[in-house]
C-alpha cells in the first residue's frame, strides 16, 4: 500500500509499505477513505517530538471502511463506515472506565519511554512517535485499528466524510477545550490560535452558551474564517497589544475563560520574550515556546479557568505560577478523550448545529502529502486544513 512516511526533519514522502494485518483478536483493518494533516503533525514534521524513526507512517485523523475484523470484534462488520479516535484506548482499564481514554493504561507498549519524560505514560496515539506507542498512522491506504470494538464509531452513509472526519480529533479537541474551561451562558471566552482546533474551540464555546468569544492570531485569513463561520470577535496580535485589548473589551476584568489552542510552536511577533524562547529552544534549554500560555494565564480574569489543548512536548521556562496562585486561577490541560465526546458531537453534526467541514481549505490525493505538509506549514494559499484522499 501507499503511505505518508516521516523521513526526517521537515521531510515526508509517500512510499510503498507492507499492508497492515490483524495482530490481535480485537483489531480491525480499515480501507481509508479520508485522512487529514493535523497541526500536531507539524510538530513531528518540524522535529519537536522525540522518538520518531525514518519510515514511520504518519496520520491520526482518519476514517474509512472496515475490510477485516479480528474474531473478538462483535460490533463491527466488513463494510461498516467508521471514524476512529486518535488515542488508542482499550476500554477496560481504570482510566478508560472513567472516560479518560487519552490516558489508557494498556495501549502504549513503550510506556517506559514516556515515563522518563512525563513521569507516567498517557495512551498511545496513532502515527505519533515511538514514545507514544509506535502505531502506524492513517495517512495511508489501509490502517490497523487496535481495540476497534471500543474505538471505532459507526457513521451513517448520508453524512459525507468531510462532515464527520474531524470527529477523530480536532472537533472533540476544541470541544474539550471549552468543556474543561466550564464555558457556560454569559461567559466571555478568549481563544489563542485560529487554526482548526482553535476554530472548533470557538464554535464549541458558543454551543455551550458563551456570550462572546474573542479569537487571537496573526493571520488575517484565519481570523476572517473565525468571524465568518463562528461569529468570533478577533484580535491580530501583530497589530494590537492583546492584554490591553482584552482588558478594554471586558471592562478591565479580562476574559472569564481562556483557551490555549497553540502549543509547542507558539509565535508572538518579534518581541524579546519570543526571541528568548527561540534561543533557549535552539540550544536545548527549553523544548516548547509557551508565549500563548503565558498570555492566557496573565490576561484571564481573577478566579477564571485556563484550558490548554495546544500540544506541549516537554519543558517550558518563565511560567507565571505567581499569577496562577495569587489570582485563584484553575489550569486544566490534556490530550482529548475523544471517545467520550464523539457520540455527542455526531449528534450536533446530524442535527445541523455545526458543519465541521468549514475549516477545509485544500483537498489533495494522498500522493501529494509532501506538498500538503509544506503548504500547511508555510500557510501558503491561506491554507487552514488539508484533507487527503488515498
């Protein structure tokens, strides 16, 4: 089969690799019908996530048709159309039973590697380094889905791939960002990052009743997308001081809830703090650039909640713990427990409350994946989201 493989920093290629096979009785094999390049994939592409190996198959946003099942899978049949969550989760461990599927205790065969960096291991992820399981991803013609009887969500034939594909990751991730922030009626919410996850965080905040949502980024096309499709107010941080603007927009209080949808590769103009982060990152003294997180914390209203769904990989510097402690802030963060949110969000799609396809700007055949990665990285042609078709 053909698959998108990581071949080094800022290098991917579409190569011929062996077809996947059933390895466990709870496995299923999918024929991929749609897959996507995620902002998190760019962290791999740029070399910020350790334990990648040349030839690793990328991709954790995918859906397709079941073509084979293990003898332990009783709720799926050949021909079923399914969307698969990006965390690999068993469904029976203590974490999964509590709905914390991104912390599955059984899915990561390389938990020892993750423990050295994080203290404990989270769940394995599709196509996302050997530290997180080493499972081949879904930017391919076929993929093996472990624990398919728990992970795969069957979808109706009348819903297009583009309306349900993002149930695999970015729609639930954005929704969890708003859910962790306890967004409710009357809240003023600020979201850093107008990429696809940030767009869904905005849309989800409105679904949960927010009165106002303010979207922060530096790309005018992304900010315009947020205004047009979600009703967000917007701030371009290259044109205004975000802390000052947010104070002015909220009567001096700051947003009630703040969501960081940026993560490890945060960028904030050419200021001294950004230069400091870049220098420390380049010399290995800091792994992540946390400017968006710092700003979310220091601008959040007293007693507010800061929710972090942008991916961070390791260690950050100049963390404003004094602001968190002295102002009674709550900080919540996590990879998305996709299994928990998928059925509810499928209902929102089915009922017409939201059409997630609004973030798609580019559609390409799988063979053009290298072009798609470069275009997404460099924001060429106002690229917001690339969907690949094998």
